[in-house]
């Protein structure tokens, strides 16, 4: 379990994203907070980071982690919860549309109840 200090650091980063009063400086401060958290988890043995709060993936991208000097050489994979949810919803919608098309193709009720005049 994360320490109180790590939880506070994460919340501080989230606050910088939610309220970026200093613009890009706020986002950089958020990145610095999240990097501290990633470093802590990495030191605990974590190799996959789930960015499970919607604010975190706004600024913390896998490219940011891979290029950050304090994380150089660390094998850390990132799961962006917002992107994962978007992919899941998109796939669901595609499948739902395909199911509706199949139902329309297989629905003979309309023809049976109201035969088309020939």
C-alpha cells in the first residue's frame, strides 16, 4: 500500500491538472508529482502502472515516462484508463451496431405481418 506521502503527492499532481492556474507550469508540476509516485511504485517492484484517475493520463503519457531522466532504464508499462475505456466503448458500439444489422437482416416479422405488394 502506498504511504501517506505518496498518496499526498499523487493528490497534489491531480490538483495541478484540475486547476492549472500556472498553465504549462502546473502541468509540469503535475508530471513531477506523478513521476515521484511512479518511482516509488517502481522501487516496490511494480512494472505496470495503471493511470486509473482521469486526470493522470492528461499529462502522464508513456512517452513522458520513457523520456524522463529519473526513469531512464526502467521498464515501466503504462495502462491509460481513459484510452482503455474509450477502446472498450468503441468496440462495444461496433459490436452493437453489427448485432442490430444482423437482427434487421434476420427479422422476417415485418414481411410476415405486412407482406409487400407484388
